[in-house]
C-alpha cells in the first residue's frame, strides 16, 4: 500500500519539507510512479528509477514510513549513528545516550557507518522515515546528500565527538588541541624525533585532526619534520605492532610514537617485548582515548582521556531539551579532555 504524503512541515530553515509530489515534479513523472518506486521498485523501468533517485537526492526527500494520520507525528525513537559498534569508544558514548533517553521514555535506533559517508546517507534516509523525534549523528562532516536531507528535516539534531559549526546542536571535544597537548607533553619529556601513527586517516578524520595538532606543536618547537605512518587498514592492536616494527626498522632514530588511539598504542607496547624494544628507554609510546586496557599493560600507557560517556549524556540532555522546547544553552558544548601520564613516556 502506498504511503500518502503527510501535511507539509517546515524544515530548520523555515521552508516546507520536500514531499512526494516535489520528487515527482523534479523527476518529471507522476506521484503514483514515485509511490510505486518506493513500494515495488522492480515494477518501475530502470530509466525511470534513475530519474526518481536523482530527484530524491536533489530535493532531499525522506520517505515517511508511518502511514495515514500518524505520518505527521513524531515517535519516541531517536536514531543514533556511529562509525563502529565494536569500538569501546562508541559503546561508552551509546551507554551515556541510552541511560538518558530511556530515563525519559525514549528508545535508541542504532546504525553504524563503518566510517563511510555514503552509508551514513543511506542510514539517515531510512531512519528519519520512521518519524524520529530527533537524531544523534557522529561528526560534523557529511556528504552533500546527507546535508541536504538534514537541512530539510525539522527535528532536533545533535552532532557529537568533535567541535565546530553544526547543523543544530554539537557536543564533543577539540581533537586538534588534544593532538597538540600530547605532542607538547612528549616535547617536554625531551623527545624530539616524534612520529605519528594511525590507519586510514582519510576515513578516520578525527585522528587526522589530532595529527594536525601534533604538527602544530612540533612546528611551534621549531621542528618542521612531522613524519606520519598511515597504515592502509585498521586492525587496531595488530596495526600498532606493525607500526612499531616498521618505524624501528626504517627510522632507528625515532624516540617517540604518538599513536592515533590506545588500541594501536597498546598493540605496540605488547609487541615491544617480542622485538626486544624497551619502553620508554628505547622509544616512548603515547595513545588517545583513555581506554581501560592502557592501565593494564606494562608500562602503563600515557594517553589523552576523552569524555566518552559524558559526551553521550550531555548530547542526550540537550536533544531532549530541544524536543521539549526547553532552553539548551550554548549550541556547541566543549567537554574537554585529560592528559593521563603513565610510564610509557
């Protein structure tokens, strides 16, 4: 059965949200054809499907999955979109979100992007169709299709984990400052040949932001060389071991490695004994996130502690305030970070 278009609603810019009729007009087909595309795509000719899909993307249309008189109502479901559901970092964020949302009668709808912005678009297009009360999405970077959808949507949005000018609300921390703080710590300890090691930094762009801070700190100290090892695949602890082995073999004068995350850093520490490398005597190791494993390796890891669960809690509270029409305070909320000095530096 087709889903009749709901009464037009205004988006965050004050314009009417795109309707099924808008898609039909843009594609040059009838509304019935667009409806058939959604309900039985195989019954629509390929050339027509291509035109309809292009029109959907251009106008930023989101199909409402709740038919009839319920279509204009918001559910008590809030989609949460994160890059990974296996990474402890995002599990902690989700816990903070879930505790706050469930306490107020809302449920999470989880999706993961695998750091793929095109997949983020697909998830958002699907999730918002269920008349979500609001949206939590990781990061401030989105592709054009996602941005078009979200700008046309009229419900509250909170973008988490980093800081900047968001679509609506923003809760996170300054990753450039975090990268700079760790490198300043290493410099203060007397290290001068400091490499940065990460994996797929084109996708994990928050790690790339920390590398930018790393470079800033080195430049401020008069050190122009900021070597980067960017591994092609994220294998976490395995990648850390590989990075240590490669850097020691290729750059024997390197005296410190600033890792993009704790998993890689701990992988390097665990591999050091096998390689006969003393930490920090032969090379210092630093990480990011403040994961529990860093407290249980020997030597204990020096790291930046990110306020993961607190990001989730504050983001949920701000989103709920927006949903309820209450004051939210500053649109962008910086929760900061902590440098935790262990024995690895």
